[in-house]
């Protein structure tokens, strides 16, 4: 073996060790895998069977070549099954200290959160809402948000001022019925918020928080670290070649899709 060949092989090995994703295994398709979607606005609609996360899931399945069973279930149930190892994947997940113990992530978009509040609550600032004990917040169990949104939910939950719903349609309805006076929203909720009754009833208040990354959720109990790296590499490839951005452009303006998927 020539000195040049040995030098080249040594360099390739060093680069692979420095960048494990480059040397990641391919996804292991030796067993059927499981992925759960949750019903949430533009991310997925059980009525149409379509949405951003459905498109992302379809592309991941196509690129991996694996057999993946896709189901739809409540978000809280998804996290329970990810933690136990009974579910391999879900999508559009947010990490935190507790979740990082049992799940790893492959980020593919980020977005900001806002407070949607009824006009007749006469709220102009977040502090006005927090300080009025008569006002209630609506939320979906198992959801987490940005730092301000999480703090708001946790504080009001401790004060028994949060009403929980299982999906967005129920949450919108209790807001319309004035059983809650506000809820936290993100871009996937815009079509419902900007049309019909909700648009007339509500105002959006800004949270002064940076965008929050969301990603493919991988169960650490179900998938070995090398397999997590393999699936992360697939997601990174979808971002790098513009596939994720093109999926988002089906639902958002080009500028918003770019800002959400290139971070």
C-alpha cells in the first residue's frame, strides 16, 4: 500500500470519527417500525388525511425503504408510548429536559408561538391575562410551547385555570363558547384562526420568545444510538436538498416556509 493511499485512508477515517453522521448506519428495516401522527391544523388533519407531517413521514419512509405503520393518536399518548419504547417515532416534537431523557430529535423546522385571546376579555398585555383570576386558558394535554408559553401554562395549571382538550377543534369550540378566554397558537393554526368566527372574536398577542425547533421524535428505548443517527441523517438530507422547504411551501408563503425550515 502506497504512502499516499495510507494517508488518504487515514484522513477519511479521521473525518468519519469527527463527523459521526457521515458514517451513520443506514436505517435498519429488519422489523416493522411505528410512527404516530397527531391531529393538529396544517401538520395533519384526520378529516383529509393530509398535512405537513404526513408528507414528511411519507418521504422518510420512501428514503429509508422501511415498512412503517402510521397511526393517529392524541399527543399525550404519543409521548407515553415513545417513553416506554412501544412507539418508534412521531413528528413535530419539542424537546425539554424531561423528554431528552427518553427521546432524541432530528430538527426539521422551527416556529414562534402567540397568545390568541378573546376581544371581550379586554386584554392588551400578557400580564393582564395572568393577573385576572377570572380568565382561563385552553390547552391540549401533552403540548409544550416556547419558554413564555410553557411558563404561562404551568403557572395557570397550578392555579387550576387551564382547561384541557384532546384536539384543536375542541379547543377552538371552548374558546368560541367563552369557556376559556385564550389559547396558545402557532403557524399551523393560522387558517382556522384567520377565518370565520375566530377571526371576529379574537386578537393575537406576541410572545417575546425566539423560534422553537421541532423535529422527528425517536424513542431511545426502541432505537439504538446508531439508528437514531441514521434517521437524523435522513432528515438532515431532506432539509439540505430543499425537500422540507418545498413541503412547507405547499401551505405557507415562500418567505415563511424558508424562515421555518432554514434555521
